[in-house]
């Protein structure tokens, strides 16, 4: 029998329902290698009856020739064969076809052979004679494991593509500097601190650093330090032993253990409680930790990437964050600019989100609508921009985005605040309206920078609190209380 010719023809035998259901779309291809013709014929009939595509050859050299012409999901090989035996074939397959599983069969079984086969990478080892159901089960399990491995590799490949540098959108000068820094950081092993306002893409950058590093095939684990109660955070990070506390009915792995060999992303690191700051510092210094209720230290190799939207240096000054931990985390700092400081990237980002939300459709944005996008101050940064584009697609359809689909608060931005008048138009202009638009834009930017606190905005603009209250009321921007956050609302 050979890997070509009549062995390629399928024997028409009714399939069992379970086999039919499992292999409707993707039939697995199996290569049988055995110098006994009766064994080759038996395995071919048995496996084809279960819906597999089967080729058969009589020795390892013929198998090598078949592998040059055809990809196989599984090889079932005898060990003792002329010219090239099963172990020689196993070495060849593991070296060149790592995703192909192998099952070894022999009539001369010894414990040493079994151990040797498994060490060399065989999936399993079966002794002749064997029962039909035994070989069926081993084949099914081997193929299932192979499918899971390939699926895992594909998912990792897709993750790597999704979080490549190409998916961090921006052509602005400030973003080009960020790209260069991320690329250099990814090639190193140092801890990284990512800073930036909420919605600027800190986790996207953290994932890009991981998937472009030599740890890309190991886990990337994220934890939001501000979202977990302090009494549960230690168990979440370090795990616990069975019986360590009420409710600990079984042993649990912590995220440090899960991320071993990979990257642990600590988002909102400024929210980490003081006691946990001490424990995290010890892990960074000693590269080991102890589970809650445990008695022994566990070694760990984890790269830390932390992120914060707060001024961590100021938190250190105010004794809200440990200085030694700050310097351990802040080996290299990647600062992400707010969207208002990279407005030239807005059209690229809008186009990216449109393609993501409406694949296969061509959605146009009129110049007037894009002007609204460019003039808005985007306090929620890229996250707010993506949500706004999604709103426009839902309300405006997949043809053209109109101003009617924009959020009301975007329609009150005049569009002149960022534009300087270089020359007087031929038709003249309304000076009060023009100056009012500039004043309103500056007020909104001051409120945005100070988080909506009017008193701080007034100090920023060097005017009194009474003055800023009057000016905000003049433009319909209502707020209550000197230190309360402004509503930033407006009348159309």
C-alpha cells in the first residue's frame, strides 16, 4: 500500500452517528506505518469506518516520502520495521512536523520502550494485540488533543496580530515617540509603568508589550487593583491553601502563579492597599511569594506591567504610595497622551472603528461631521471616541453618518475654538460670536483639565470663582458648588 493511488479512495461504509457529527466539516487524515500487510489493512478498514482519511505504508522511509507530499494529523507507527524503524520516524516527525501526533504500536513491549517513546514525544504507546475500542479511543483522544493544541496556537497567533504595534493607531509625532519606546521596552525584561488618562489605551499597550516580547507564548494576566476588595486581593494575587480561611474549601492558584513565565498587568496600581504594596514589593525583590495559609515560598518568573491614570509621583509625596515600590515599577515609564493632544489621529481612529463595526460596508462621514469629531475635547479619550462611533453607526445606519446621530453634547461645540483667525473674511464676521466661541472652548478645556472642578478651573484661568460661574452660566454650562464637578451640559 502507498500514500497515493487506490489508498486515497474512501471505502463507502455507513458512518456511526457520533463519528459523522464529529467530522462533518474537517476530516482528519491518518498515516498507518507497519511492515505487516494484515495490520495495515485492518487499521485502514477500522479507521475509515470511523470516517477518517487513511493512507498506509510499510516502513519509515516510505512514511517520510509521504510526509513530503501530504500533511497528516496523526501517524500510527509500528516500532520494529526495516530500513527506518518507528523511533527513527518519531525523531523525524517531531523535528519537522511538530503539530502531528504519533501513536506507537508494537508486539514486543517493554517498560523501557514505553518510557523512551513518551520521552521522545509520542502521544501514546499500544501493545499488540489490542481491542478495536482501545485503538479507537486512543486515536480519538490524540486527535482531540492535537486539535486543541492547533486551536491554541491559532488563538495566540491572532492575539499577537490583534495586539501588534500596527493596531495602536496614530500618525502624530507624539504617538511615533510612543511606538519607538514600546518597541524598545518589549525587547527588554524590565518592569514598565504606563501612565495616562482613562480611555487612552493603557491595557492595549500592555498587551502589545507582552505579545511582542519573548514571553508572547506564555500567559498575559490582567488584574484591576481597584475592583477587588482588600480582604480578597491577597488571595487573588497569591492564591490560598485549603482551609486557610472560612470558605477556602480547596487550594487555589493566585494570578502570580498563573502568570509564571509571562506578564502580569496591574491596572489601577495606585488603588493597591498599603499592606499589599509591601507584599508586592517582596515578590519583585525576591521573585517568590507565599500563598495565604501556606508555609513554603514559591519561586516565580513574572514580568510586571503596571498602569495608572493618577500622578503616582504625587501619591508618593503624599505618602499614599510606597516610594520603593514606585521605583521598582517605574523602571521605564510609557506616557500615553490624551486624545485632545493628538487630534490629527482622530480621522484614522474613526476609520478604524468604522471598519471594525461595519466590516464589508463603506460608511462615509461628511466633512461637517468630521469637524465635530475634531473640535470636541474628548474627556473620555479613545474609549469615548469608539463608543461615539458605535452610537453613530447604530443611529445613522451603514451608509452615511449624519449630525443627527451625534451625542447632543458634541453639537454645542462651535468648531472655532482651535482655529486662529489669520485674516478677516471678505464678508466680515460677528465679533461677539467669534470671541464667545473661543471663550467657551477655553472654559470647556479648563474644566476638562481640572476634572470639572470650577474652583480649580478658575485658578487655572486666573479669574475669580464668581467670574467663572458667570461665564459658565452665560454659555448654558450649569454647575452647583465651588468644588463640585461641572455637569458640562449645554443647550442646543
